[in-house]
């Protein structure tokens, strides 16, 4: 008997161990499949027995007015009521199960019903939210969820009768409906909560690291989870955390002490451990770990939650941003949070978000500043994967507000921080697209400190130059510098150019700037061609680059170009959408994309190996034109058909111009060199032959084209010569035919309705792209492209079946997507070379208003010294901390955009500079004859003059762009005002 007992014990051991390991009930389902749509308002559509058989079957995410994306101007996008319904069944649950719905967001407001009962309303049109539906679910029987969506521009919150500031026709493209992903969660009644604060009042999990040793590759990793005990009994719980690397290898397991949580209580459990051999998340290195947090009761796992996150160290000091102890100059794009595509809007599959966002990284951008509203979770997670830093807004428009609308902004920021605080790519929280008050800044900072005190994120707002509570700031379209908090330009260029327009010598021969006025003002800057657009980006960026880290105590921390991809939002050019993108709406690059790739290749200092030849090399015989090269080398040689045309004229740091080059068919090559003559890089353009055929190339989900009704394939069509080279001036009309289980979404081109949804559309500059969406039926799809007098092209691909049962799927849309690790881990060497050193100023006197002379060196660009308008008093004298050899003086002068001042600079009375200042985006540097001394005097030696064509633009809200501090004295003949002065010596 004893032997039988021992045998049974041994035999049962594996089952006992299994029971000890896991009884977790948590499951997360993809809730996107199996919805139905009706556009319009129907009484009774919330009822369970309502007949929806005739409604349109769809897969979420899906905007009901998606057909209008890029077809209509933003203000004309359709609004109204739309109903969404879904039938589903949940099995494998019991009476103690908790069931939650998580919506990543809707536009604008929705009323939600489950099995005919109203379960809640969500109205801000931005953030994620959820519902606890545990008590209303029909277990193992059909359930019906019905949602009434209203996307009116003038929608008002029911409780306050107030509109939302960000529901704006300028920047917030209105793709109505359930345009973001939905998930369903099942847990036990003792569980880790979801980070859905506004509706569930829960905060979820919080992962972070501290006590970093970057060189030693270690940090203290911390995981915290809010835990609810909704069972009838007290629970003794151990909080266990398991850390897995990208390959799924367990790196560390650690746990808390046992904690008692009473029935009905909510507690936060925490565990931490020192982890070695860590891979730190970085720019272009989206290294992510899986943090699995478990609740254990008597050794049994009763809840298990997995969170993807990364660990990185940040600092914001000395006017600079530090990532993993290395200074990083911010370079990137201010992108609309809709990040939209033609005929689909924002509701694209995750792999396409990765494709778009990784293109930013490929252009050497390290930052995307999402504009005005929080982006959806899909884009946030995508930036984690591709290694792209994010500045995350909450909700705002162009000004500070008070009362209910300020409360709405705080509520959205609270939700956004809690929902997104585990995403390592978010490094900045943005509180407004315009300056906010000191009190409001502190309120937002308090929210960050409460819910994300350890995330290593700076919180600030646009401007905020003189508000110390802001941890970063910066204006738009001009340069700020700082010695304390980093300031970077929120938008440094907003010009527009259609990709179709190469230059005035290429079809359709668009003369740069030609187009209608915008609000009765010249709109040349918004109707550029590609040559001019790329050149202007070089000119703008170089001014920021000249004030980069390493150029003194006060520096610019960079800036972002508005926008990355052409956008279905506010526009100033001739088309009905914004064409400021460095890529077009289908993400086909313009020349400006490659210009940025050259200039931005480096953490601070640009690598010397970048080069790009602007344009193409297919012109008519006899054409003479300037050829432009963007390069980071010291000099560039142009070679045409093996004959040197000499070296280009260098300007604006990166631009090399070769004037009046006579076109000859063949090969034109550009080679860059160092100042000593060492070859650094080369590139070339070849003349393409006569167009003979079409070429199709498919870009698709790396884990396979899924038959889920939401996945897409992006197909590129090119006109090629007999050798397969793209013909850069081709504009052939291409006729597409599609066969198989797929839905045509098409592309975009200049013409009627922008050719949105058209199956016949032209290539532009020899290329275009189209989108094809899957259906829920798997199978083979055939695509054929034909054009007159050209060989046709065909492409076949198959969609893969997706397992869906009773309205639920275990396959999440982002399953299988891999991170981008192309740039490697953060380098350990310095990111810049010091090119000049600031000499400390200790005192100043002036010909007038001497008591305010110190305002010209107070590191505050909203204060200044100004004289009394008389030439005799137009001088200021600075005393240096020590005798130094002065090599340069940098001045931010009032009227920096529009005025030219004749100046004289003296060191201890010796003239070291005499000449005119130059209009700029902020700062003018006078390079001086190196002279040793203790004092530096700046004199105005004549009347300041307005530069030609000194029109200053305005913002969307009508506010005039900044040109300094408004002073009447500077309008007088002897007037001068200095906002900031800096004096330098060689390092």
C-alpha cells in the first residue's frame, strides 16, 4: 500500500507542478473583426434585436468617410451620425471573470450600448477609453454591441455644453467613426488593471528603469501594477516580474514580498532588480523587452500581463538633450497626428505605420512631433519599434484657454500619460501649440509628476522661453538658444511643393512659385518645385546647425520641419491638401527627403559622407540649368560624361551650386572631398532611355498579407526604359485591373478629385503607388497595369487566412512585426566637436538705458536692451570675466528677419569687425579679427534698413510671425536693440 501511495505521488507531481504554475484567466482578443456599418441615424439601432443584415460588413479600424481622404479639403470632409454594430460570443469564462472593452479611440463622440443597455459615452475624439462589461455579458451566448458615432465639427460635450478646442478644421482631419483598434480583455476577479483612466479610473502597469550605468550596460528595472481584488476574500499575493529580451530569452526574474490585499481593495504592487547586460533603446535602435508581471497566490499564477517596453536614460540640461549620456540634436518632423493616407485616412495596418515612421528614421530624423492631439497607440508603438523619439501632445489648438476647455486639456493629458507611459520612444510631453501660463504649466507638470515621475520625459510647450517651470520649449520658424533647458524649433519650415514639379525645365514646366495667392498674399513659398523646396530646407536647417551643441554655452537643440508626408489638412498652395511633406501622401520621397538625409546624418555633427544630387538627368537638348548638390563634405566636384566641370560654389553649409550647366545625355556624377582632397562620397544620375514598359513592386506586411479585411499591400508602379531604369519625366496614364478577394483603394495624383479611388491614374515623375486592401476571404489576387504604347505589368499575391471565431481573434494586428535596429546601440564617444567657446560677460554699460544693458545677456530671448533711437547712444560695452582672445560675436538683434544694421565691433577700443548684419532666423555672427582684450563694444554706425521683400507671414490664427521684441525705438534712424549677445574665443 505504501508503494502504491508513493507511486501515485510521483505520478501526480507533474500535474501538481502544472497547477502551481498557471491558472491565469487573462486573455486579450482582437475585437476588430466582424463589425457592421450604417451611415445615418436610425431609431432603435441600439437594440439587440435590431435587423442589421443589410448593413455594410467591415473590419476595424474603419472611418465611415474614408473615401474622402485627400479627395476633399479638410473642411469639406463629411460629418454626421454613423452606427457601428457587432455580434460576438465569449466562451471559456465563468461568473467570476472580468471582461473589459478597450477602444484606442474614436472620432468624435460615441454612445455605447451592450445588449440594448447604455454602457457609456466618450466624447473627446482623441484618447483611448474602455468599459467594464462583466455584469452585462451573456456568457456562451450571442452579445451585441452598438455604437452611435457623431463626428460633427461643432460637437459639444454633453455635461458642459462646451466644444473641444482641438476639433479644428485646420489640422485635425475628421475621419469619423471607430477609426482605431479595439480589444477585448478577459481576466479573473483579482487582476492587474488597464491604463484607462477617464472611464475605468484605473492606471494599469508602469515599467521604468533608473540608476543607469550606460557604459556598464546596467540599470535598476522597476515594474509596478495597480491591482484590484474584486473577489469575496482577502488575497495574499506575490508580484513576480519576468524580463525577456528580443529573442525571448529570460534575462531576469524578480519578485516582491507577499502582500495582503483585502476584498474590494485596490493596491499598487512593485518589484525591482538590478539588470546587467542591458540593450538600451536608442535612435534607430528600437530594442524592446517583454516585461511579464504576474500575480501569484500560494504559488499559483492568477493573473499575467505582458508589456513591451524599452529602457533608456535621458537628461535635459545645458540647453541640450541627452540620450544614454550622449548629446542628441533634435532633428525631425512636425507630423499631423492622423498620419493619413489617401482613401483610408489614418486607419492603416501596423506594418504600414512602421513603413511610414521608419522612413523618417531613414531620412535621419530622430524626432517626430505629433501635432495638437495625441496620436493613436498604433503609431506610438510603431515609433518604439523603429527607434523614433516622439513629442506627445494631449489636445490643443493655437492658444491657451481657461475654464472647461482647460479642464478638457488636462483630462486628455492625464489619460495620455497613463496610457502611454511605458512607451520608451516618448521623450517629450507637449502641453500646447502655443505658450501657456506659468500656472497652467505647473498643473500639467503636476500631472506628469503624479503619473510618470520616473519615465525620463521632459514636459513643456511651444514657446515657454521665460517660464522655468517648462522643461523644454521653442518657437516656430525662428531660432532660439538656451544655456539651461533645451529649446528646439517646433516648426522651422512649412513651405509646400508638389512632387510632380521637378523644375521649370521638366514637364509640366512649373515655374517656381507660380500659383494662386493665399488670403490675398503672395503664396510663392507654397507653390515651389522640388529644386527650390530642397534648397530652402537646406538654407533653413543650416541656420540651426550653425548654433548646434559645441558652438557655445547657449545653443539651439535643433528643430522639426512641418511636415513629413503630404497631409489632408490646412494648405496654402494650389492643391486642396498640404504638400509640405518631404514625401508625398503615398510616401514617395521628394528631393528634400534626401537633402535631410545628408544634413541629419549624425547625432550632432553631420558625418562627412552624405551626398545627394538634386533632380534628374533627362532634359531636352540645349537646356542650361543650375545643378545643385547637397553634401556634408568640404568641396564637391561635378563630372559630366567623364569630364570635370570643376568645383561647386558652397553656401549654406551643405549646398553646392554649379551654374548654367549645359545638358548632355549620359552620366552626371558628384564627388565630395575633404578640405585636404580626400574623397568622401559620390553619387550619380543617368539619363534614362525611351519609356518601354511598366514595372510593379509590392510592399506588404512582413508577416504576410492577411485576409482580415484591414490589411493592405502598397504597390509601386514605374515607367521604365529597356534597361529597367525609371523614366523620371514620364507622366503616362496607367490603367489598373484587379482580380481576386481584394478591395481597390488606389492612390493620388494631380487631377480630378486627385484621382482618389480611380483605377486609372497617372504616374508622376515616372512613379506612383496604389493601395489594395484585403477582404476576409483568403485567396490569390492578380493586379495588372497597362498604359498606351508601353509593355504591361502584372503582379500576383495571396492573402493568408486569419483565425476568427464568434467575432473574436487571437491574432493581434501588430503580431510578428520586428524592431528596427539599423543604427545600432548608442555610441559611447562624444557626438560633437567644440568649435568655439563662450566668454563669460560679467557687466555691461550702454549709451542709453544702461541699467537694462544686462538684459542683452540674460539667456532670455523675450527681454532686450534698446537705446533711445539716437545714433550717439547706439552702443553697448561688455566687460568680460577675464582677458580673452575674441574671435566672434553672435547677436540676436531686434528685427532679425527684416532689418540690416551697419555695425562696428571693438575689442579694448580696437576695431575687429565693420560691416552689415544679415537678416536671419535669429542670430547673426560677426567673425572678428582675433584680438585679445577685456572689453567688447558694439556700435551702430548708421541707420538700420529694412531688407527687400521683408514681408513676415502669419500663423493659422492670424498672429504675425516673430521678428524680435516690439520696440518703437528701433524704427528711428539711430535705433538698435539687442536681445542676446554672445562673445566667443577659439577652443
